[in-house]
């Protein structure tokens, strides 16, 4: 009997085993795949989110960007920074040692900037996805090509792929157990706005 194993040869835990047979195709969906639907690239995303904030919040986030990226003024979209890198640099957990040392209060402007960046990302991407929820595009063609031996790994935070699956009358799951034969398995290692 052929038992699925890890790369070390250990049996896979039951909850990790794909119940519908061996996986034959893995489709990778990366940055830029959602541009067709009107979502910006990671660099343009920073600019658009900053522009969407009210003046007080915009000033807080711009100050944190300038502190995190010396020499960047963010006066135009061409000077914008990669949003994923911005989130890495604003990670509020990275500031915990300063708070414990009493150097930075828990309600610091830096922490506020990190929360603004996360909330701004969620609100912006959710709004864009809702605007194009019924719009067909490349993801619809991808979903049509999928069978029960295919999975998709998406590095995008948006839910445009999920919407294409639903438009096709299929279901999706982020975990294999319980997925029906016609369902689509999505793996999103960078997370998702939902």
C-alpha cells in the first residue's frame, strides 16, 4: 500500500492527506495576477492606500513610511514602496521590545501606523473585490481548467480567485478535508483578506 509521506519519509497526518487521489497539477498565482481586475501592484497599492486615508491618518502612515525607508519621501506614485515590505517593517510585534523597555508606549504612532496599514489593506482590497465580483477574467479560465487532482497556490491577499470559483458554481476550501470532488483546494501562504 502506498502511504503518502513527508519529504523525510514520515507518514502524513490524516488531516493533511488529500482524499481525492494524487495531486497532478499545482497552479501558482502570484503578484500581478489580479491587475487585470483593476487591483494595483504592491508598489502602487501603497500609494493608493495612503491616498485613501483622511489627512490625520495619512500623516501618521507617511511619517512611518519615511522613518522605515530613509530617503523615500512618497510625494508621487513613482516614489512608492512595496506594500509587503512596508508591512514587514511596520510589524507591531517587532516593536514589543521597545514597549517592554519603556522607550515606546503601546499606543505609539508607529503602532498606529501598522494598524492603519493593515486596516487600509483590508478595506481597500475588499472594496476593489466587491466592485469586480461579477467581472469575468483570467481566473475564470483557470477555474475551468481545474480538476480534482489540481490545487492552486495563491500569494495574493484578494479573493478574486475565490469569486471565480463561486461564479463557476463550485466550492473552495483552504484545507483538504471534506472538499467534494468538484471542489477547488486553495492554499494561500501569505493569507487572505477574508
